[in-house]
C-alpha cells in the first residue's frame, strides 16, 4: 500500500511539472507579435521571435521601423533589458532613439530565423 501511494504521488508531481512547463512555453510563444514600447512610451516595433535558455526567455528580436514606417530593421534585446507586461513588451531603460541606435541583428540578412537561431 505504501508503494502505491508513493507511485501516485510521483505521477501527480510529474503531471504538475508538465502543466507548469507547458504553461511557461505557451506564455513565451504568446510574446511573438506583441508590440514593443520604449521608455518614452513610443511604440518601436513588434516581437519577431524569442530565444530561450533554461526554459526562460533570454532575448527577443524586435522588428523596428522609422517614424514614417520605412527602414525596417531587426534588433536584439537581451534580458533583463525588457519586461513582458500583459499584452505588450516594455524596454524601460531605453528611449525610442536609443533603440534605433542599436546595431542590427547579424541574422537580419539571412531571413527571420538566421543560422544562429536554428
């Protein structure tokens, strides 16, 4: 009887971990296409994709454009420089001008998912 209770507890724990892991992965997937705002409240683009490490988002790739909507670029923003706040992403320490000054992502010339993201 004791073994049966231990086995059931084990499977219950595994089920809980699976649900938590699934919810975490689902939440990370929902980050793609969210609008991204700079510290000054200006929308600077949207999330193209995310990179994960140890089950957590460690960086996002953001499609940015100029004020007039021309000149789309892709920039990488590492953690902890961004915060996911509900249905948007905030970069609280950089203005829109600061973000426009960031270098383009090296994989930008290789399509949405360059060699380093495969």
